[in-house]
C-alpha cells in the first residue's frame, strides 16, 4: 500500500564492464537510461518526476577527486534541496550556489 506523502524511489544498476569507453546516463538515445512505468488508481495529480545522477557517481566517472572552493558543496546542497520536501523549492540554496560561483569565478 502506498499512502499520501509516500515517495517511490527507483534505482537502476548497469553492467558496462565489457565496454572500453565510459557510458554516461542522460536523456539522449546514445546515453544509458532507465525506464520505469508505474500504474496507479485512482487518478491523482503527479507532483514531481525527475532523473538526476548522483553527484559522487558523476565525479567518479569523470575522475574528479578534489574540488576547489565551496561551490561544489553549494551545488550538493542545492541538489539535495530540490530532491527533497523543501517548500521553498531550493531558492535559498540556489542563491547560495550562485553567490559562491560569482565569488569564486569573478562573474
């Protein structure tokens, strides 16, 4: 039984060990993707549906071990906010991210 307020999370696992080049996830037909179909009754408004790679997965795939400055941490906070139940929709963490980027890059 799924109750109001419950969240459904789907995680896909891939085995690309036989490939010679990295395989990235995304929305293109050339990217790895996961399709999930969920049927439910009775009809209810769908509040949110998204697909975001985990940041540690992305940085690991790119070989990034260390990040300069605070902007990456602000990005982590923003992505956590937009993926959660924050009523502000991440506005505060978005402002923090943009301020950090501006400060660190001079733009």
